[in-house]
């Protein structure tokens, strides 16, 4: 099955090369966790700036875990 799927390789650049995707992803995960846990949370502008500047070596999975740390 792998060989059939591997016919068209899809390369997705890391988040550090897609800076425009960082803010929408952060807001998506924040909304997701707020709804999941019935909370109303917001990030400060300073924290959003730091998250934007971070390189996210673990990509989207790391970001999801960072946003969902506090329940």
C-alpha cells in the first residue's frame, strides 16, 4: 500500500518557513481547547509575538501541545 501512496510525494515546509500559518493555527488550537474544556482563554499580544518568533522545531504537533498545556 505504501508504494501506491508514495506515487505523488507531498512536501510541506516546516512552520519556520511558513510564518503566515502560525497565527491562524494558534487561534485554531486555542478555540479547539476552549471549546473542549468549556473555558474562555485569550493570549496576550506579547505571548502571541513570542510564539510567532519561535521556530517550532516540532511543527504543528508541538504547537498544539503548547497551546493545550493549561486546561
